[in-house]
C-alpha cells in the first residue's frame, strides 16, 4: 500500500480509520448474509477488539 498524507493527518490516523471502516463493513456483511461459521468470525472480531 502506498499512502500520501496531507497535514494535519498522519499515516497512523489514516490506517486507523481504514481498519475501522473495513471491520464495520465486514461485520455488517456477515450479519446480513449469515454464512456458515459467521458467529465464530464475529467472536474472533470481538476477541481481537479487546486486545
């Protein structure tokens, strides 16, 4: 990934927001479609969130 950041933002802030957006989109997709094993995936997300 190549990232160019303009002031006053930092690369860390951009990556934080990207991860937040991506994780929310994945959780919403899992909850909407409920594929096999989706609950285990959601549990892993919850576990990772706490660390």
